């Protein structure tokens, strides 16, 4: 017996685990009865349903008739740069203000692109900072911490 | 006549300078993101949701609607000129549209696409105003059991008609429903699955999930593919289709409009499916099917009319039943709730100016799009030359600022990043995000109606099948699953998607 459809197999495992997790979590809340449901009732059965379906998908991937698929390689460099720069933005925005953190977000995430060029990335960063200022701060009046809190106080 | 009165009311709302401006902005933005491959209406509308908070509700909805149907116009431009679908609904337009461009008929193809879309938009607007009121009447007879069954049908419909694996799509819906459980339970006040994090007690905002799964994850998958130098057809040529092209195109436009309007109303229908269906239909009906794929005008006219008609009629279930048929409509529900408007049949009577204003603005928007697309085509061609390495950081900036302004909370940015990562894994596993988003939006609504229905029936589950309306909705849902799961249809469905996709 071998895993023929790797995509389906791992999807099924994911659904199984997540479904069981939600069901298990639901047991902490009161279940109630069908007529007077507690907060745990609906998620408990829904989670179980998902787990069952997930198990079915995973088993189906083992069947000889399953279509053969592979899971494509993850490109961790791109993921790290894109997600990392967004996380950094989320952390730095309060202390550094929106202008500096936007600039950092643009330059850092640009590293994920092909033919990266410092000048282009920096110019793009400056353009987007100015654009954000005009559109979001001036135009829409959204409230951000603008500059590093050090300077303001 | 009542309908005329309503349309006059709508007209008076839609032509105020403010609403005209926002309709224009929406169409412009929609065309822009439609033209650009790699960003679609879902993340764009999610990004702009918080911003519409500062607008009056009517203006906000008019703008968001404009983005959706504007994207259908814009997507065809890229499809014809670059052979890349700017939007998924324009995938089939690539086949014949780009061939026409290579034959030196790019202008004619663009004109056929735009005029067909305009015609479809006009008809769909009329249909929307004619069918919405009677449907809303039916919806008033709905109790919680009917609403629950209707949502089941809607969710089933959404996956049945989509491409890809059926069981995985259903699992994604269930996952979405479960994610919708996160947050405070309205009945008991218990915070569920909050892991002690106060920000999670309000639930996970679907705009966050949409931006993570559709925005961020898509950027990463796009970046993985080497930036291929695109060859853009600069020579657009005359914008006037010749007599023969016109003769071949117009029946396809009419058929595409009819097909698209019908499929758009169905839950889960919408723009993508109807363009595929229309292309298949045109090829079947044509006396010269071998000319399809080599630049047949009907291959552009049919799908383009169909996707625009469907984009507009998909507002019918939203405005009459309060049930979203696709991911974009799910976001529109969010836009309405931001302004304290409960989507459903009562919108028509409680907010007639919003309802009719939105409908009439769609017609005006279609007119604007005609102007935006044909004379300004040169501008869009220039835009297509902007490389992706400049574009994607901009998308990241707009997404993060959009997320932050939802609640002015940094935590939301981190959650979005997390969903970006999850969405990336899902794309590797070929699990689709759209059903998840629908489930997420419907989750709380479904649970509430489920609980209420069983409370009324004193815990008797047979209430769902004993009430005739509810039973027929459930039967329809089961019927849909059975049809699609049956081997012969399944094979055919896969073939259609493989062949055209």
C-alpha cells in the first residue's frame, strides 16, 4: 500500500487533525441538548464531521485508483521574505511609525522578487510611503502612529 | 408602474455627484485590478472594506460592486492582448481573444468583449430589478429551518459547480464553518477557541482571512513562477468589428447573457463558471467548431457577456435572501454589516434608496466601463508593462494597511500573515480558499438558525424535512451532490475543466 495522491493524503490528514482539534476543544464548553444547545454542541459535531471527511479523503488517496499527485516543493525563501516582512511590519509599526515600517516592508519583501535591485526597491518604497501618506493619512484620515514614538515625546 | 417608480428612485440616488464619483472610482479600480494579473477582486474588496466605513453605506456598496463587475471588463483586456487571464473569469477569453489579436484584430476583439459585456450588464440590471422583489417576498416566509436548509444548498451549490476535488471542497467549507465558531457565542456569551487572546473574542474577520489566503498566498505562488517576459500586442488596430465579425458575435452575446444570468443566480455560480459554460455552448452550436481557438469572434463574445451577466445577477441571492453565492458576495455582506444593515429580504423595504440606487448604479457603471475600456485602452497597455516586482510590494502595503485599519490593531496584521502562510500550504495541497471563505461568513448565521430551528421544534431534527420548503431545499442539495458524484458526470466535469483550463 502506498500513498498515491500525496496532495489528497496530506489534505485529508490536515482536515482530520483540525476537525478533531475543534471537537476536542468543544468538549470544554457546555453541550446542552438538541432543544437547548450549549456553545459546544454545533462545533463538536461539525468538527467530528470534518474529521470523518478528512479520514475518508486520506484513505481515498491510498486507493489504487487514486490519481497520482505530488506536493510541489515549498519555496521557503519567498515565504520567509514575504511573511517575514509582513510580521516585522506588524511588530514595528507601533514603535517606528507607519512611514519607516512601510519603507522597510517594501524593500524587504522586494528581495523575494527576481532580479532584485536596491535602487528600484528603494524608489518603490519611497513612492509607496508618499502614496500612503496622500491616500490613507491625508485622503481617508486613517489614524496611524506616524513617526517613531521617541521623536514625538 | 411600480418597477418604474423604483427605478426612478434608484436613478435619483445613483446620479448624485457623490455616488457617480464612487461608481466611477469602483469601475476604475476594478478595471485596474482586472487588467493586472495576480490580483483579483477578492483581496481588493477585502482591502477596501475598512475604508468604506467612512463612506455612506450606499456610496460604499456602489464602489465595491463597481470593483467586481469592473474586474470582469478589465480581465478581458489582458486576456486578449497578453494571452494571460487578468481575472480567472477571462481564462477562456484567452483562447480566441488572443488569436484574434495575433490576426491583427485586437481592437475588434476588445470592442466585441466590451460591447458584449455592456449589453449583458444592461439586461442583467433589468433582470435584477424585476426578479429581486418577488424573490424577497418568498424569503419572508422563511423560518430558521428554511434558512438553514437554504444555506446548506448554497454551500453545496458553491462546491458542486467549482472545479477541483468535491470532497476537499466540502471539507474546506466545514473548516470555514468551524473558523466561524471562533469568538463569542451570541447565545451564551462564552468565548470559544480564543486561546485566552482577547482579540480573538470578536471572532476572525473574514477580510483578514481573505487577504491572507487570497492576497498573500497568491503573491507567493506568483513569485515562484519565474517572471516570464510577456509579449504585449501593441498594435490594437481599428476598434470597429467588421460586418462579418459583428454577425458572428451578436447571437453569442445574447446566448451568453441568458446563460450567464441564469448561472449567476445559482449559489456558487458566478462569473468563472458561466464563461466556461458559454464557451462550451458556443462551440457546440457553431457550424464551424474547428474555428474556435483560432480567433472566432463568438468565442470572445459569448464568455465575456456571460461573465458580466453572472457577476451582476449574483447580487440577486445576496440582496433578496442575504445569502452570498460566491466569495465576493460574502465580502459584500461584510460591507453591509459594517454599516449595520442586516442583509436579507428586508433591505428592499428598509433601505429602498440603497437597494435601487445600487441596481441603477450598476447600469451607469457599465456605461462608464465602456468609456474606460475602449478609448483608454492605451493607458491599460502601459499599465501592463509594470513589472510584478514593483507591483507585489504595493499589494502587500495596501493589504497590511487595510488590515490594520479594520480595528487599528497590530495583532490583525500578524493573524493575516498566519493565514497567508496557511493559504500557501493550501495552494500546495490544491485546497481551494473560496469555499472556506463562504463557510466562514455563513458559519455564525448557520449555527444561529440551526439552534433556533431546533429550539422551536423542541429538539426534533425532523423539523428540517417535515417543513415542505426546507425539505425541498435539502432535497435539491442532495440531488446536486448525487449528480456531481455520479461517475459519468464527474468525468465530464473534469474533462471540461481540463480541456478549457
